[in-house]
């Protein structure tokens, strides 16, 4: 039997219901909550014949360790969206768009990065197995369903995976405050993998050296750095903008 995990929060549970209802073992709902949002979730679960358990608020608090569960939680079986980066790239019919995260340990940052990745059509998020947060219950909640749609590939050796990606003619671009190239004037390749390091330490040395190029995000104010999900959003939006312009120009 597959190992189970806990997710909580309306976005995470509803997204799992819509995407992979067969993977849900049971849903726990605060018996004292009877608002429209809760009733809609219950109706959806019942229509999909997913087991519902009405319970005391205290039980949810204990299950989630006091985290912001919004009165709903679920135990689920792990769903693997893709087993490897090769599986994802082999299935693509157009340019690749990847997000590489080196050393992100805050579940809120990873969840937000997954949301950004989903918004701009990223085909996979890649991260090291060690020194990284992984897909926790908090990540599922913050991602607002994106953890169900964007493949998250944890790899043993990030630099080696990056070299394998290069062999696929995918340009790897890292972000660094001291980079020579400015994002505003940088022409983004059709197939690209953006690399972001942790907010405290940035990219590790080997990760940085494996990048094909480094760019910086122009800053106008007094703040020296941006949250990693904000930086990812800026770079992915610029990627989308440039690629959309090329497509429009070709019509």
C-alpha cells in the first residue's frame, strides 16, 4: 500500500478532489463549520464518493500541529506526476520551460514558487533531495493546488541533472545580484531553465558554475533582494512576454 500523507486547507483539498479523487483516503471536516465553502466541499466529496469524517476542531488542530488548516484536512496517497525529468522532456512537443530551485527550505517559498510555475506554464520544478524542503503539507496548502499540476522532481545531484538538461539544448540561466547581464536587455532562449538559490545563501558554487549565463533583476528602490517566488515570477513573466511576442510576430 502506498504511503499516505496529510494535506490541509481548502485549496489543497479541493484541488486534490478535482485532480486525483481516487488518491484521497478520507477527508476530515470540522463538524462545527457550516458555511457555503464547507458545504460545497462536502457536496463535491460526496459526489465523488470520497469518505468524509466530521470531527471536532481539536482533532484537526492535533492532526495538523496547529497549522492554519481552515477546518479541513485529508489523508492522501502520493501521486507521481512524472518519475524523471527525461520523462517530461521526452513528452514535450515544443520548447521546454523549467524552474530549478537550489536550497529552498521554507515551505511557503516553495509553495509560492509552484503557484508561479503553474501560472506561467513551467513543465517541471527541479530541486535537490537534500537541503530542500520537499512537498510537505504546508507546501500543498500554500501552492493552492499547483502541487497537483506541476511536476516536482527531486534529484540526488543537481549539477549533474543540470548538465543533462544542457544536452537537451536547454539554456540554463541563473539569477545573481552581481551578474553582468540585466533581465531587461536579456534575450531569453526558447527552451530555458531558470535557476534560483536560497534567499540567504543564493545558489551553491557548483550550481552557479553550471549555469550557461547569469542575469540580474534590475532594482530601483532600497531593497537589496526579493523573495525567491517574486524573483521567479518576474523572470517567468518576462519569458512569457518575450515568447508571446515572438509567436504574435510570426502570425
